[in-house]
């Protein structure tokens, strides 16, 4: 007697572009489960990355078009040039030329923004994905491919893009380039040299949201408990943020 045969399971169909974009805000777990069960898809990280870069460039252009915000935007560079003049490292004439080159709207500044923004965004994506992949591989014994981790981190850039728009709107409303949807809003005046102020500025609602969504994605592709993954994701963020603040490295 012939044994009954079991029909093979149908392959999971990838979500559409619109479903992923909406789902990353409404139901990230469903999106990332679809990512786990479908073949590697470059558009999962390319599309949100390109959208984020366009949003950042547009927001920077708007801010540089505002005289007050543009003046604040270059304040740190002007202070550094003035310090070099006082220390005798450059002449006032050289300082004036450098100040002119970095003035808002100057070709050099615009080229620098157009070149540095995409490069830095790509580096951030792939470096963060590498750190998460290494943590998953060695701390959690997960076998997810590196490019799947890139997809997880990349999809969260949709949230980062919205966060950039909100931060830019706040900058115009409060006439401050340091305005952001963070605990720094509680400060009467933001001091970039104050480490506590910098720490408060990093406790940002969109940053927290991004980390939680990324944790959900990593939990799915690593097939590990969400609470444990979230602890590792937040621990890495706290460690990195703390080091950068202590070293005085600007955090955007």
C-alpha cells in the first residue's frame, strides 16, 4: 500500500516595498519574520538607506538656508579656526580663507556634505551590522548570514529618516541646531562641551524606537529570546555612546 505523500510547503512570498515600509512602524515583528523566511534581498537595506540619505541631505539644505541655523551649524568650526589663530598655528589671512570656504552655501561645504553623508551612512550601516552579527555569532551562537543582519539594520533606517525630519522641524521651531526629540529639550540652553548635555541629547525617542525595532529584527533572524537580544543591543549602544561622549567625538 502506497504511503500518502505530504505536499511540500509553499515558499514564503516577500512582502512588497509598501508593506515593509508601513510594517516597520506598525508591526516590525511580522516584517522581520518575512525577512528571515525569504531569500537575501538587497532592496531591504538599499531602499531605506537611499531614502534616509535623501532626507538627511534635504534637511541639511533647509537648515543651511536659514541664516541663524547656518551660523550655529558652523560655530564649532569657526571656534576651532579662531583657536588656531590665537595659538599662532595659522595666520589671520589663512583663517579668513578657511572661514570663507566653510561658509554656508559655499561649493566646498556643499560638496563635503554631498560626499560625506552617503559615505558615513554606508559605513554606519555595515559597521553596526558587523558588530551585531559578531555578537549574534559568538555570544548567541546564531547562524544568521551577515547580509541578513544588514537587512535588519537597514530597514530600521525608515525610523531614523522620520527622526531626522522631526529633529529638523524642532530646530526651526526652537531656532537651535541642537534641538531634538530627546531629554535635552529639558535644558534651558544646550552646551556642546557639557558631557551631561550630550548624554541627555542621546536619550532620543527615535533612537530608542530604532534600537527596539532592531532588537526585534535580530531576535527574529537569530531565533533567540527578544529580552536577551534587547539587553545586548542597548548595552552596546550605551557602551558606544559613553565612549564617544568621553572622547569628545561629535554624535549626530
